[in-house]
C-alpha cells in the first residue's frame, strides 16, 4: 500500500521548494493547489458551480478570474468554504486516480491548507514547512506582486505554525536551503524505512 506524506505550510514558507527536493529524490509529488487550478479551468462541472456561486464575472475569456474571486473569498469565509466544497472533492477524486498509477513506496501530496480543510486523517505522515513571517511576506510580495497587507491577510486566514507543528510528524524550518535539503533526505530515509 503506497503511503502518503502530506506536505503543508503557510503561504511563502517554501513548500514548493521542498516538494522539488522530494522530486529530486525520485518521490512522486502531487500538488493539490496546482491541480485545483487546472480543474477550475478545465472542468465544466466546476465552472458552472463557480459561476453559480460568484456570478458571470468569475470567468473571463482566458479563464478563471482569480483576482475577482480572491477579493471575495478573503473577506467572506462562507464563500471561501463554499468554493472549497466545490473544488476539493474533485481534486480528491483526481488524486485517487493519480495515486493508483504510482509504484513508489510513498508519495508526497502538497496541500497548502491541509489542516484548515480538516484533511489530516488522509495522510500517513504530515510534514509542515515553516519560515519567519517577515521572510514569508517578503517572498510572496516578490513572487506574486502582492501588497504587504494582502499577504498578511492570507497568513491570518491560515492556521498558525504552532498549531500545525502540534499535529505534524515532521517539521522543517526553511531558512537555510542546505539544512532544508539535509532534513528532506533524513525524512525520505525514515519514511522509506517505515514503508518496507
């Protein structure tokens, strides 16, 4: 039975960087956020439900109107939960299909809001990535061209690191890239040992 490592952490903590390190070790990685974006663009079923929830403005000619939806959901928790209820079951079904095609002893599933959507029971192990808040804000402002306040409001909508750490099997404080790499190698060895 293929084991599943849930990879999570707040925005800007460096989840994708860590995911790439697992990929380099030959571990299959599934990025739930990326797949959710793909499905929101390609699935007619999801599209019609999103239009029903947010109106015609939620899709433009070139696809999903992300900034329009983001502005709504970060101010309205009910709408955010409704959006998650549309997208997450579809992503879960997509993941199950993907997982059935994997032959490695374990896979990594990268989920930004793993705890927030109460998905912790779907994993054999959970790895939380943390970084100082200032570092995270700087990274996201640079990467996504967002303002300080926008990034801060996203952070405040996510669980605190302390709360995530409490429920995690592994934690990496992602400040020094070489230390992070060493931690990933150690975690990989531990899981492989556990999976045989």
